C-alpha cells in the first residue's frame, strides 16, 4: 500500500539530506503538481512553470532546516516560497533582468511575510484534490466494482441515482447505501492522514441528492 501523501515531519527532516533520493522522489511526486498548477494559474507557460518547480525545490533544499511546524503547516510555508519565486520570476521577465542580480532565494524567503489568500487557497484546493484522488485509489479495492461504480457515477459524475441503479441492476436504495459506505470510508481514510476530511468530503456529498424518504 502506498504511503499517505499527507506531509509528515519525518519526510521534511529527510529533505535536509540532498543525497536522500527516496525522500526527494516522494516529495517531488506529491508537490510538483501543486506548484506547477499554481504557476500555470498565474499565467506562466508550461516550460516556465516547470522552471518555477525546479526553483521551488532548490529553495526547499536550502531552507528545509528552517521550517518550524509550530509556526504553521508545511503547505502554507511551501506556498509562500512558491509565491515569492513567482513574483521574482515575473519581475525578471518584465524587466528582462534574468541572471543579472535577481533577488536571492534567501531574501525571497524572508520577504513579503503576509500570506496571499488567493495563492494559499489555490494551493490548498489542489492539495485537497490530490489527497482525495489518493484516498479514493487507496480504498477502491475494498469495494465491489458495482458498489464503486454506484458511488463514482452518482457522487462524482452527477448521474441520476435511478439511471445508475437501472444500469447496474441495483435498487435505488442500494445506490444510496453504496454512496454512504464509500463516503464514510473515504472520510476515515483521509482523517488517518491527519487532515480534516470535512472540506473534501462535503464537496462531494453536497453534489449528491438527498436520499428520498
């Protein structure tokens, strides 16, 4: 079974060793999509977004020993690094100063301490989506194909319960039971990662019609 994608203090500690390739592969696999999507949503092209990812990882490698969990969660810290590097990148592009005295990574990490709510929200939203996908993949094998399809097609794809029930040869009530069982298991699995499941699960739950009395 794959390890939870929730940030663990032990992983961040391991990043302090540049030679720990296993820890860095795990870190990049989890966080590169988040940084990349943030960069793209800020208007960067594909190649530039990948460059920002590399800059962020270099900054983390040089500053991971300064992350203090008592001062906030890791994703908030990482999103501030990404935001500062994005600001620096856009300034270099605007004034054509790439490679000619750009602000150092150390300065960027200390600059602009105020949190950008929009950037933080984007980062958290992408993390929640990735955590949901990971949890769904992790528990899928615990359910029959019919139960999983009943959940996925109604709760995620928005298909009418009656239509899905007829297609799967189930009663409408059975479709609602399937939805409830899977959502309950998803909530427990996500909570095991140390994250609150409510924000992730409620978004799915609210998209599903209430069970008829």
